């Protein structure tokens, strides 16, 4: 997964896979998702990210499932 933030347009772009985009759907006025031919999520774009997604800070945490 890759997250890119474009400060000049206040746009966040989250890339989940590198599969080819088949369709883009508007989820709301400022949120769009890209889907592959099977309907799987490829990318998500959030316009006006600071206002719409509270994007003032980004952190990443991977939670591992430990079995006993």
C-alpha cells in the first residue's frame, strides 16, 4: 500500500494494489474509489483531505496475530 499526499491540492491518494483500474466510482463529493475488472478496490482519492478526512497526521501500525 502506498499513500501520497499532494499539499498543493490537499489531495490524498491511497494505492492498495497496482492492478489496472476498470472503473472509478464517486462515493461522495470529494471521495472516489477505483476498482479493477472484478470490482476489487485498487485506489482511493480524497480531495480536500485535511477537511474531509482529518488528515493532519498519518501513522501506520501493522498488527500481527500471534498464535500460542
